C-alpha cells in the first residue's frame, strides 16, 4: 500500500524543496520507491525531484486542472511505497477566484488526495509564536490534516527547546529540527532555483541534504505519519491535444520550461517529439510538422542565440510552410529583438514583431485563461486554454494580430495577448490544460 504526505509551509522560502529532496533521497536509500509531485505551476522543482528519486515528477494544479486530470496524474504513484508532494508558497495560498478544481492552493491537493501535511516551519526571529502559526494552519480548514512539523534554521539548542515545548503544548508533533547548514543551499536565480540539468553537483547536494536531514529528523516518525493511499481506480484523462504528429521541440538550458505532463500527454496521444538545441546552433527537424519553442532563460543567452544563424535560419525556413509556436521565452525569441540585462539589443528570429526588454524588469506572474481568437498548433479558434505566466521581461512592442483574449484569475483582461503572423504564433503563458 502506498503512503502519501504533502510537504508545505506557512510561506515561501521556508525550505520545502530542500526537505522534500532530502526525504526523498533518504527513503530511497532505505530501499523505498518514492514518487514526488509538485503542487502548483512550477517547472523547475520536478526536475530536482527526478534526480532525488530516479522517477519522473509532475505538477498537480487545482486552478488549471480538473479533478479527473489530477487523479489521472497521481496514478503514477500507484506502484510507489511513498508519495511526497511538495507544495508551493504557503499551505492555503491561492487565487481569489476558483478555477477548474480549486484556487491553486496546496491545501486543495492535500484535501483532494487525503495526504496529511508535513509543515516546514522556520522559527527565525520567534519562538513560541511558531507553535501558534502551526496551530492556526492545522485548524484553518477542516478537510486538511496536519501530520506534524519539521523546524528549519533553528538558532540554538535553547531556541529549539522553546519551540518544541510550545508545539507540545499545542498538541503538534515535531519530527526534527534542522540547524542552519549553508552547504546544502541550492543556487537560485530570478525565476527560482537554477535548473537541475545545469548543476553538475546537484546529486551531491541532494545526497548531503539527505545525510543532514537523517541526522536531525526522525525518519521513522515521518514515515508513520504518512497516510495509506491508493489512487482512484478509474480516472479521466488530461484531454491534451498535441500540436502535431511529429514535434520539433527546442530543448536546452535556454528552452527547458515545459511541463512534464504535457510532453507525456503528447506522446500518449501518439505524437513523436524530436528535440533540438538552439544553443548548439541546431535547427528544427525538417521532417517535423510543427516546431515548438518552450520558455526558459533566453535572456541569459541572447547574444549567443542571436549569433546562431543555423538555428535562426532553420526556424525561419520552417515557418515558411509549417507552424512554429513559442511560449514565454520561446515567444520572445520568435520576436524581432530581445534586450538583455545590460541593455544590449539582440536581433531574434523576426517571425513576430514582438520586442522585449529584460533591462526594464517588471514581474508578470499569475494564472491565465485564454480564449483563442485564431488557431494555434493543436487548438482551434475559440478554444479556451488554462496556463500560467511568470517572467520579468517588459513588452516594448507587440504589433501583430493578437492570438487570444487573455484573462487573469480574477477575469481581468491582461495585455499579454500573444501574437500571430503567418505560420508563427506565441504566448507569454505556459499551457497547462485545455478548458472544456
């Protein structure tokens, strides 16, 4: 029987990812099959999960995905001994308006799946108040069960004792307390953690985190707190339409932000995916019937991309006869120009008139519901798509015909409409699911 546990916190930055990776590796070292999931629209953490467990991790998101799609995705944990799902932000943090199956909060997934919550509490700058925070989270929503807490970044044995005593008075189990340990900090950049495939030392960092956590956390008690769980016997599907039969997919350090469940759904629907690397100056496969450029960090590689003529000419030639679509960073590269952080303007593919600047930074973040005003690869005009937008680049020009009417989670129309010109289309949001 599989056991399930959700790892969450009162807020971002408490140490959820580090604890998730450490526990996953520690239990794997004990011979358990561990399946990780990520609650919310994050494309970086699942790659770290895969390194820790040796199994692919996918996102579960209650705002963009209907319940049957979430249940379908959780079935990959049916043969695991332990499911560890990592939350996003704070436990109850979501948007104001309910989406496909909830507000996007971690608590939605925990309640839906019946997974108890292991809280990561950072008591820096407080002591007994940390217990009040944990007790408030425990009692906030009847359908969410608290398994216990792990304290992170405790300052001293005295500090730990004060917090533990208050937790005991509140009836909350403390499974362990982690002192500050800089050696296991994972590198970060402007969209979150540096991607797993960019870090040669990531496996060693996870191993060290597992060793450190095993010294300070009662792994047996944590395992006992997980609830026996089995996925629904019959589930729906993701209802994802591939953009083509043979898909040329840009895939390297500049283009890696695509949700794992999307790639799996394309393959499950019979599509073939052929990857190419723009950073290696490769163009799309000439035998493909669609080219897809996902998001990533093109702003960090703009000069190199602008100089890679085989890539640029290959994409331009492809777009003369077949569809090319870009998401976020991919959309920016399909545009006319991209200005980097130093204010240097780099010419891009020019298939769209979009011009963006990373020198003029402003965060764009949130769920998106788009109704297509024109077709894009795999989706007809009028299709409603759910996704998520997260970038810091500013639009300097977006002169082409809008691709969609795009709204945020409150229903307000946003300026990032996407674009279309000829066979080229692009959006700033990353597609997560069709809205049917």
